């Protein structure tokens, strides 16, 4: 079982405090991080995923009671967000092949075409990422976070620029992560996306609202 413990977390940039004294425990269900634009959702998610260090406080990830260090967390983590881009000049397939090699996980090469098809981009598998539409690029970000079968998935505004079929894909992804050995966190201000989560934490109010 994957668990997350956050204790007295604070993040500031100079005198600007983004959030402070955030504490909660979570396990084995979809967690939503709610708040309007500019409330600190993305910053909070980056701290949870190790992309940003918190100013103070502790973040503890565990798998079946064993603490995950940075390397172990990286190997179990998938992360998709509008601000995480792939290489414009590389094709869809080439981007995922590159990520697989960088992660030293060549055994996932065989799943690349499968996941490109799952996100609805089979017809664009050899097109450069930079030539895709914004919605197609978002689908590729999802594929890049999922093709190596992570146990922990962090999604920041996952429905950005997606059509109805793309939003149905988000629902499918959340359903697939409804298992004790997996954990998904969605940062969003979209009520439909937050409704997919069993618990919702408001970063603005610093408390659970669901």
C-alpha cells in the first residue's frame, strides 16, 4: 500500500508565503487538491513530487511501510502537467523511447505504442510533438507519465485542452488507480475532475473539503 504523510509543510518564495502548516495523511484512494488559479496547487504538487523543495516541513512517501527515498520515489512516480513539455523535434514514439532510456527502463519499450494508442494518438505516433495540437500534446503528457506503469501518479490540471473523449480518458485513468498498491493525486479547479476523487484538500483553506 502506498501512503503519503505531510507534516507542517510550508513553501515560500522570499516574503511570499504560498502555503504553510499543511499536514495530512493519505493512502489508497484518489486525492484532489483544490483551489483557484494562483492558490498554490501546482507548487504543492511539485513539492509532493520532489520537483521543488519545501521551505520547511516533511513529506514522507511509503510503500508497504517502507520509506521511499528520492530514487525510489522517482522510479514509482508518474507526473503530468501542462508545464511539463516533451521535445518538440522528436516524434511521439521517440519521446517515450527517450524517457524510457533516461529512466534506464528499456523493458517498457514494448508498451510505448500501446500507450500512444490508449491516449488516442496512434495516427500521430510518428509526428513531432511540436506539430501536435494543444489537446494532442496534453494526451502525450499523459502517455509519458503512464507508459512505464507507475504506482504513484500526480496530475496537474489533467483535462487542460482536452475534448470530451479526452476527459473520459481522465476518468478511465483515475479508475485504473483505484487500488491499494497505487495512489493518484489530482490538482485542479475543475469540479468534474475533483468529483473523481474520494478526498479533496483545499490548498487555500488548508483543510479537507470532501
